[in-house]
């Protein structure tokens, strides 16, 4: 979050013009714990600490979402996906976990 804000400001963005829209944090797989709630709390704390303007949110619940964001206008469309079954998600998440476990970690972002 800090890196993103700094990058926007370094390209001429003004803090007073920043608007935040948050989506996600669902608990779509009960057996995986409630990491979504922890993510929600983290980002809300960041927004508070950075004194950013939260203009829209659709957080939590049990449904995955499809987000369409239009950067030229700032408009966002959210659709909750209610027909996706948990077993499909478990398969997708398991495949993703296997894929990222085999990829080297690289990049210039510092985690602290």
C-alpha cells in the first residue's frame, strides 16, 4: 500500500485526490480459515493510517467477486459469483499453490 501510494504521488498524483475502493476478503473456503477478515482489517488500518478517502467497499461474506474497473472514470462494477461451488475453488487454489511453490521469488518490493 505504501509503495503504491508513493508511486502515484511520485508521478504527480495528489493525496487529496486519491479515492479508495475495496472489494474482496471473502471466506469462500471454510476449511482455509478466515484470512479474508485479516486482509480486510489490514487494508482498513492502512487506509486509516494514511488518511485516505474510502468511497466504496464490498467486503467479506462468502462469495467470490468479479470486478470490472474502469480507470479513466474510476467506475467499478462488482458481481458476486454465487454459482461457483466450493469444490471448484479448492481445486483452483490447490493448483495455484502448487504453481507458485515452484516459481522463484523475485522482484524489487521490500516486505516488512
